[in-house]
C-alpha cells in the first residue's frame, strides 16, 4: 500500500510539473504581444542611447617588430634557434612595459602637445603581442580619429629611442605606421540594440511569469483538479443581481463567476 501511494504521489508531481510548464508556455504565447512590445521599446531606448548619447570612439594602431640584434650578423645567413625566438618574444612584454612607463608617455604628451595627463593617456592605449610573434601592436583610442593617429604616430617616434637607451643589444622597427581611421570602434549600435531587445524580452517574460505565480484567483474548476486533486461535488451558478457586488464573485479580469463547492466545503 505504501509503495503504491509513493508511486501515485510521484506520478502526480511529475504531471503537475508538466502541466505548469505547459501553462507557462501557453501564458507566454497569449501575452506574446506584450513581450514583443517590451523588446521593441527597450531596444529603441538602447538604440537611442548608443546613437545620440554616447560619444563615438576612434582608434589608430601601429605595429612594431622586436629585433634581438645579438643574433644578427649583418648579411650572413645563420639559423636562429627556438630559444632565440623565445627571447625575442619575451622582449615584447619588456617593450610594452617601457611604453606604458610614465617617462615614455610624458615624452609623448610633450612632443604631441597633448592636454592629457599620464593617467588619462594610459587609459587610451592598448598594447599586446600579435599571435605570439615578435610583433606587437599599439592601439590608441580617443573621440577624435585625427588625435588617435597623432598619438600613435608620436609613440612610434618616441618608443625606439627609449628602448635604445634602456636595453642594450636590442632594437625595434615599425612594421605598420598609424593612419587616420574614420570608422568608429564604439559604441556598436547593432550590439546595443540587440542587447536591449534581449533585456526587454527577458524582463517582460519574468514579469508575466511572476505575476501569474502570485495570482491566487481560482477561475475554473480545472484549476482545483489539477493542483489539489480534490473532487468537485457541484457547481452553483451565481444568482445574485450583477449590480450587487457585495455578494457577487468576480474575477480580477472582469466577468461573472460561478461558485464551486468541493468535498472539503461540504
């Protein structure tokens, strides 16, 4: 007997979970116009923010080759070991540290006649190795494409001399000079709009589901059967006058209601 009861309770639980999922899916489908509208509205807000309220940013880059001159013998042809290549790659990190040094950037500020402090300028510079090679890139991002190019060009002029003064036996060469790039790198209007659409849809779904979970109004007899497994003995129609709201039973969504009697009420 006990095993049969456990199996029966398990079946009821699984059935209730399935019914709840179906109910949620049906609920979201009925309210799909609200979900779509919320996505469009939030997406439009994010689009407006990206297009009209965020200052566009432009970048300009240079590429620098790290040369370990200790393995260079003029025009002689030699084989370079993996250790020597790794040494050149490790110099990339050293060069980046020298670039981000206060003295180096102070020289860049002075030579380019910039209105930035060291702390402000360093936030606008990004440097890193290119695919684990002996080449690294330096990217400058500001709200003016010509200013970004000017700063990057100044860095390419200042950095080689700084490296020669600090590190013996090494040098660097500019692989790619800075150019003016009129295409903004941020903000991405498409990305902002897509994020807004997703946020709007998720919020609308969450609000609809939570509102339904907090709704404790019983609207029909099937709700009692599905959730409480209580047999219904009878349904008594509401016979009072519709204007007598003192005794009438109404749904929060409007409409006349009948009174359902269960065996517990009896």
